C-alpha cells in the first residue's frame, strides 16, 4: 500500500471525490448510518490516503488541535471492504499516529472510537476514557494515546522529580513482569557484567543491548558505547533499588498504577497468540447478533411534570395505561421541547431529551410506557409509539468488528483466569473472613 499525506488545499478533485466515496460507502451505506459525513472539519485536517495501484483502499484524517479536542484527533479511519482482514487498518492508523507525533509533538492524540473496535485501538496503545456514548446512532468511546517518544536506556537527560518517578515506575513494571535485565540469582553461577548488592546485570542482556545499538546506527558502535551502556544499566538498577528501599512500590499511587497497567497489558497482549477459526467467529457472531445490531429507532412521546407533583405524574400514567392519552397530555407541562412525530435514531432523540432519558427509552418495547423518571427537577413519562429494530449486517460485512470483539472478550477471559491463578498461588486472607 502506498501512503500519501495531503493537506485539504492540496487534495485534487479526483482525490477528494475518492475519499468521500470511500467514506460514504463504509460509514453511510455499510454501517447504515444516514448522517452527514462531511462535518466541516476536513478543511482543518491533514488527509492520509492509502493506495493499491490507482485505487484508494484506506484513509484516515488528522484534525488539528483545538477543533474537536484540545490536542490533535485522528478520525474517519476506513478501509475498503475488499482488503479488510489484511492489516491495512492498523498500518494506516499507526502512520497517522507517527505523523501526528512529528507535527504536534508532546500533544496527546484523541479518537472517538467505535466501541466494537476498542480492542483494535488498544492494540495500538490507545487508552479508553469515560463512558460509552452514542454518536450517529453507533456506540463510541473516547480514547487517547500519548505521542510516541524515541527513548532508550542509554539516553537519559536530566530529569525532574516527577519524571524520575515515572521512569522508575516503568522500570519497576518491566522488572516485575519478567523482562528486566536484572535477576536476583546466585552470583557464583552467573556470567555477569556488574552487580549491585546481591543483584546482577547479566552479560547476555548487556551484549544484547550493545547489539541493538550497533544495528541502529549505520556506523555501528563507537569506542565509548560499551562503557556508557553499562553505566546506564547500573544507573537504572540503582534507581530501582532506591525506589524499593523508599517504599515507593507500596505507597506511590502513580507508580502502582503504572505497574498494574503494565501487568494488564502484558496479559492482554497474549491474545495475539490466540488461535481461532472462521467457524469460531461465525458461532460467536450468531450467539451475539444483538450486540452487533445497530441501535433501534424510536417514535417516542415524552410527558413532563413539575418535580414536586409526583401524584399528577402517576395519575397521568394510569390514564395512559387505561387508554386515555389525550387526558394524560392535558396534565403534563406544555412548555417543554416536543419530539418530532416520526421514527428517530437514538442520537437524535438524545439531542431532544438528553442521555439519561434516551437510555431509559431504549429499554422500552412497542407501546410500552416507562415508570416515572426523575431528572433535573422534573418528572417524565416516556411512551414508545413504535420501535424499529434493525438486524446486524452479514458476517462478511462485519468481519473486522466480529474479530475485534471476539479477541477483546478472549482477553478479558485470560485476565480473569490469570487473576484466579494468582489468588490460588498467593495466600489471600480477608479480615472479615477471620
């Protein structure tokens, strides 16, 4: 795949047409999402076009800071149906991350990710923030990633105290999950290069770092590298040991959070080794079709009452149950926003009545009336005149989403199993159980 970055001003008519065609083909037609795709942010964006020959097969955009979020935002990530499952989605997303980190250094990158693809973005090191929300009738979640920085253990600059704590946390996390170059072992039986008290730096790991540096340079190693690398490895071990001595592992909440996240990431990363067949995914899809189906559309009525008048709201509800909707409406407030007399997707309903009432409305069936709902000093009744449920797309159309959700759930299962093993391995005692 050939990648091309273009500002909006430099897009040709043919390129812009190809971009809009691909976006609408996927976001409007395939995802059955009849909302305007051109959201007036394209002019504020850099555009990444991925070509196979002369055909546009992948696309993403990078919106400038301050437009959608305080920092830059990657969005409209899309691949053509014919190339899905071939890894082009990750390639173009990673390319957008790399470009953003160069153009907007030290600024966190934000995406509004489809919730079904959360595992896809977590693989790229995005982290979820906040709750799931509806955007264009599809569940989304805000995710962020810090811009990648090229750092090595031999290139530390003077650090502030806060940064020192962060570096120590990362090093401790690496040590704990077993990938550190430091091991507590019998020094008489080890081919070691240096030691700090009873802990050693193995010669093998030291040589591995030397080899890594040599390969990263066209000119190879220079005379001072061997000593400098060893000194940096010793410095890191000294920092780790001092952090342990100071009780930072037990008392520093930021440090503990870093270690916990590293542990979870290392466990979830094992999902890359999970083996599954097409039949496994098809079975998973059949068993979870409701999950993959779009949110329903509702023709909804809302009656509102003063918050102090619960008796009047209850009386109106009883009238509706008895079939007298006209009288019930006469009891309700008249100076409230009225919903359009038609079927609406959840995102549009939310614009009228807010997220709380929208979530309650989605729980109701055709002809059903809600219980009295209290919200913002008012009482509300919701009546579903009609509810239109749409089925999920075909297995082939939704393959990437199905695979991503399958792997995400497998990751959660692996984490649960790992934690259960730890509870069996360690002696856990609760005071209340004594």
